[in-house]
């Protein structure tokens, strides 16, 4: 090996000193600053970290009820400085060397669940418990409420958007539709002719209402406190709507089911009171399917349920149903765009949070946040 002379070394280091250092590219994003605090600010644009990553330019995103839980401090794993959001549609800008299913320019649907595709849980289709992924976007890593987002394990965490598809309808497939379908309808084992009660007519309850109709239940009873949301439920296919402020819903539902109760009770709120309703209205042999995020303990009425052949299920969405739901939405069998009530630009995301967080007054279900053009 030829030894470099001091003169050559000096010339080499002189060249290094003259290499142009480009400033980090910036982007706008909604950033969590701690409980009750958020800011729309500039952050460093994400870059590839692993060969399985892609970088997306966001087109559409939305706000989830889980984001509000984060803002309240209910999810302590989310650290200040994290960009929120785990849903949306984007266009591929950069791909890692190991990505084979996508290329720059492709429009894609982002799954709220990131899956490496090969760990023990992924092989069991329990992608929500992926050992290297799961719910990480807007939780453990930066999320989608920004101009750009990094998606790990892109080949198994993104879906191609069909040409001509409604971006806003498909944005509902990131989280709310598969959550409602998998945690409520599938776990509740809804069958043709069943009587179904959905406790809660928020976005997730209404998404459950849409997807349970794929199985032709005879009765779909929707319970809520909000007359506006109950009105939407009626338009979307509920056979009966009940306001729990105005009536004893347990007696009402029992009288409507010949005193037996419902075959399937779906909890879509996440409070002890709403879970208790499910326990009181379930028929022998029935299914209680929990969807709601519970922050407090509930009282299990085992003394009443032990002899009734009841099945109680819990689940975190795995998004294994997304390909099927994508086809169903494309065919027009389900119209999730009916859940969208408000539109904002990304620069208006602070206002979007104010509106979404005051849902009853603003009569809001789901919001769409569009990238500023």
C-alpha cells in the first residue's frame, strides 16, 4: 500500500472542508408537546432509516379519537415532540433498497398498524402485536399529520390505491373501518337474522353499523346520548335508535326482543356505564364485543353471566381485513365517506383538533385534513 505524503493528506482534508453541507429539509407538522399541549410547527423532513422504509408525501389524513386520548395524557408512551396521526393516503417519494412492492409516484393507503410480516405474531395474523411494529405511527414514532411521513416495513404496511378511487373514502380504511369490522362485527360473530345493539354512535359505532350490515342482521339498535348522531345512525341503516338520556334502554331493548335481549352487544365508547349496558341486554348464548378504549376498570357481572353461555371478546385492530374492505368500498357496498363531516387544510390542523374535540357542539364525525397545495 502506498503511503500518503503529508502534502496529499493536507489536500484531502482541504477538499473535505469545502464539501457543501446542505441544510436539513423542513416540513410542517402537528406536534404533541405534552398533555393538553400541541403545536403546528416545522420539523425535520423524515429520511430513510432502514432498507424496508419508504418516505411518503401525505395527501389526506384525519384525526382519531385515540389522538384525543393522547392529548389528554392517557397514553404516556407518546413522548413530547412526537408528530401525531396514524391514518391517511400518501404518494411514495423515496423507497428503501429492500422495498419491492412500491415505487416513487405510487399512491398508497397507510395502515394504522405496521407489520414486519415475519415475526411470530405476524405469522398468526396478529399484526397489532408485531414484535417490531404494531401501533407505532403517531405513538412510538412520528405519524401522518405532517407533510411527509416515514413508513417502516412498507411492503407489509401499505396498500396500493386503485386508479380513480375516492381518497377520502379510502382514508377511512386506515383505521376506523377495519377496527369496527374486526373488533365489533367479526368478534361479535354477527349472523343473518341476529339482533344487534351498538352502544355508542360516534365514528367507530357508525362504522360498526355500516360493516355489520354485510351480514344482514334482522335488528340493529343504536344507542347514544346525541340526537344528531342518532339521526345519522338512522340514515345509515339502524332499525331502531334510542337516546339513553330519555329512556331506560335496558327495558326498551328487552321489550323489543321478547324479554330475551340481543344476540350481539357491541361496546363502542369505552366507559364502565356503556359496558354495563352490554352486560344487561345480552341474550343467553350471545356475544359482547368490546371496541371502546377503556381507561377505567369495569365491573364484570359474572354472577349474572356465568350461566348464560356468554362470550366476551376484546381485540386491538390487526387490519387483516383491509384488502377485503378495500374491495367492498370500491364496489359501493360500504360508503365510509358518509362519516366525513368536516374538511381542513394541513395548515388548519390546530382548528381541526378544536372542532373534533368538541364533537357534540360542532356536530362532527370524521374530519379530512388535506395537504396544502
